[in-house]
């Protein structure tokens, strides 16, 4: 019995190390915020919490499961005052699941309001008898489309690819792939569902690395249930 426990512990430690090394830069991670960010109440150091909304396939054949917790913090706050804009800087730090704690630095590709996330999950066309893949949806940042056939049979590792276009870039998966996009289109880029006032000043892919800077002429309010399409910049060895 004792031998079995020791063996299980050794395998667990090995899995921890392998997993931390197999989340390379470029991994796309869709999360839902589980708390509300409000520039009138936010403070530096405030904890930011979210959860992963789709399994993240890894090259090793393992995955980061749906429901894994994501933690970050508010790095800077500037409140709206007269003509001065509201500025909110968020940084994501850790992914936690199954006893793993992986430190990450991430940037943002797209941000969707709670209502934009909801709308992307409401079918535009759904016959009475049809497979799930035949339901017509309009993903955030893309044209109405049918989900790919048998997405559960592929474990494509979604990476940002293609030539960068001014301001954003090309689609973020390869043709025919599925990947961890959740409600987002492969072309999604920027902020959706917030009107024209909210902009992403810095996506976190450049200095200061990992700091996602949001700005608005109004107070910034990003509700629980909003969607964030993140991309891992780097991974550090896990804390435990």
C-alpha cells in the first residue's frame, strides 16, 4: 500500500513538471470573468478571478480542463475625471486546477461583454431534429457559421498564426481547426459589446509585458460573465 502511494506521488510530481513545460507561448485560453471590474471601485492589488470555458489541448496529449481557475490582479487604476479618461490595467498571473498552480504571463486578443457572450451562444438557426454541429451561431468577432464536425475528435493546439494586419492580425487558428476559442471567432480582435468608448490601449504583448490596459471616456464596468480571449506569453515553473 505504501509503495503504491509513493509511486502515485512520484507520478503526480512528474506530471506537474511536464505540464508546466508543455504550455508554450502562444497558447490561446478563453476565460469568463467571475467577478465585476469597476473603475470607480477598483483598487491596485484587487484580485481578478475567472474560469477557463473550454478544455485547452496541449501538445503532450494532456489538457487544461474546462472550469480551471484563473487568477490575476488590478495593476493600475485611473478614475474618470472631467476630460481625463478612465484607465484600468489588469494582469493575469496563475492558472489553478487538479492541484496544479502554473504561473503565466498573458496578453489579450479579444474582450466581449456579458451580453456579447450571451448573444454568441443563442442559435440563429436550429431545426427541431439536428446534430449539434448543424446549429448556426454568430461567434464574437466573426460571421455566422456552423460549428465544425466532430470537434471532440481533434486536439489541435491553437496558436496565433498568419501575417499581422494593422492593429491586430490574421485568424488565430489554422484552417479546419477547432481549438479553444469558446464563443470567439478565429478573427476576433479588440473589444465587443461595450460601444465605442472602451478601447484596449495595450494588449500586454509589448512592454509592459502582460499588462492589459483598458481605457474609456466613461467609467469602465466589465461585468462577471464577460469573455476574455487570452494568449500565453510565457510560463514559469509552478509554485507547488
